[in-house]
C-alpha cells in the first residue's frame, strides 16, 4: 500500500470568506503556517510533518460602520493510523482542517511512502 506523506512546506493556508462575529464585511489574512516536523524521517528531501497550525486575522466593519477585528487559529493534525514516526502520526496528502469562518489548512503532497 502506498501513501503520500506531507513534508515541510506542503501545508497551505487559505483565508475564509465568512466575516468574523459582529462584522458584515471584511477580509481574513493568513499568518505563517507553523509545522511540527519529524527529525527522524524524510521523503523527497523534506522532513515529514505531524501537525500544522496557522493564525488567521480578520479586519472589517460592523453594520453600523464600527471597526471589527478578530483572530482564529486553525490546527491540522494527522489522522492516519498506520503512518507513524516516533509514535506520532504523519500528515497525508489531502488532510485538511477548517474553522467556522472558512479559514483552512490543507496538506498537498506527492511524496510517496510505502507501507509494509
């Protein structure tokens, strides 16, 4: 059985389109994606990752014109039960997480691994 494991740099952040609580318009901005990587295993030149997080910030306005700001953190954790390094699961191609505002993290990888 083959799988595509995510390595450093393989998780992308996509800002949502739903306004923060109390706002009727505005924009979300993605911060830096922070990845937690294995220091024991590489595939296609990159260390494989277990999880990733990203802080998204919102800037907009309420219906009355008042400024609204907000923050949401999205955490992506591995769910595959068979792929583990050092006892921790690995992120796979297609793993994703999102919040109620539509902010999302997604692992996109073509790093092949073979399972015994």
